[in-house]
């Protein structure tokens, strides 16, 4: 979803899931927009899991949600240059993922554990690894004797390098813009998605 000029939304599980229960996990990733795009018309993209392209290498599966990995373009279109890949790395398998020069990168452990970066920083479930200088290859490896594969979200993006001010769900560049956004919300002036 590109919020742009504003969309009121709520992520709720399906009615069936609410009634029958079960296990579910999800991630909400917010990608900032440059000042010039903050008030563009909102947009929503529905992308079923089956439509997310996969990259497979020996012992590694990458689901390319957005951006590009190994020549495969992700299913989600973004306004800001990013890459968002769900990696599954089997024990003994390393991966080297090229990151464009000047981009920031990080990895979040969903399950399992692995080693990240040239120094082999160990991290696992619920831990975030931020790469200081992501230029070149981003390295992820799982030891041969690991009990299970590593599942991780790998995120990279071109920094916007603009001031950031946020309050609740509002993300703007200044406090004055936040106040204006709240007033727009209270007055019902948020954008609508055209069908």
C-alpha cells in the first residue's frame, strides 16, 4: 500500500481465522517516501503469495517481494528504490547478495540462526542485523551443523536523506506537516483509492 495523501486502513485476519483460530505471523514494513511524493494519490496492490517470484540457488530460496535479486524482479512495485527478500538458507549453504552502492541494508531473523556480514555476526529469531556499509555483497551463511534452516527478511534501500518527523501512523518531514496531516484526517480530507 502506498499511503500517499492518506488512507485509513486496518490489517485484520480473515473472518474464518478469527472464528477458528490457528497460527499466523506477519510483518508490517514501512518504507518512507521522499518529500515530493508524500501527498501523491494513495495506491493499493494485492499480491497473493503465489505471485511472489522465487530465486533458487543451492540450499537457498529467496522470495523476492519487492525490488530485484539475482535478476528477478519482485511482485510489489515501490516508489522508493528498495529490495525486500524473504530468504530461507539451509544448513551449510551461504549466500552472497549484491547490494547497490550507497544503499542501507538489514536482515531480520524470523526463525533459525545464521551468520551475517564479513565478520560472521551471529543472529537468529527476533534479532535485527544492520549492515554498516552494505556496498558490495551482503553475506548470509548457516553453519553446517545447524539444527534447522534460517528464515530471514533481508531489506535494502536507497537512503532518502531528508528530515523525518512521525506521530502515530503519520510520517512527514516536519512537525507542522504532521499537524496538517492530523487536521486533514480529522476533517475527512484523506485521499481515496480510485477503483
